[in-house]
């Protein structure tokens, strides 16, 4: 397993989106903020990489999702497995 993953792949594996294409379009639209090492950025391409320790902030539906990436996955597993990939940073996630 590598130490980085594409942001669209990670969002799909963590089950925030039903398809990887939906995750990629969401990222390409500039709707995700990423915080790495205290620096905030907006990934503009689905191919941008994330790694454990990065924080993601985005709006899904009517809720703000703030998570810290804890792990990367090798596959898209069941929901219980997906929840081990991140830690919520707020009560809303």
C-alpha cells in the first residue's frame, strides 16, 4: 500500500460519494478544502493526492463535513470499514 491516494478515490472509498465520478466532479468544482501542515488549499483536480494527517472540509447536503484522514484503503469496503479511514473533527461529520 502506498502512502498517498487520489482525493476522488479516497472520498469514494470512505463512502462520502456513491461513485468515484461524483467524487471527482465534486473536487473539480472546487468544493473541497484540504489542510496539510497548517496550509489550506483547494484541490482543483481529482488526481490530487491525500495522505494520513490531511484534513478535509466540504459541504454535503445540509451539513459541513470536517474529517482528518487516518488511513488509506486498498478497496471500497463496507461502511464500518470506511469509518475507520477518518476521524470526524466536528459533531456534524
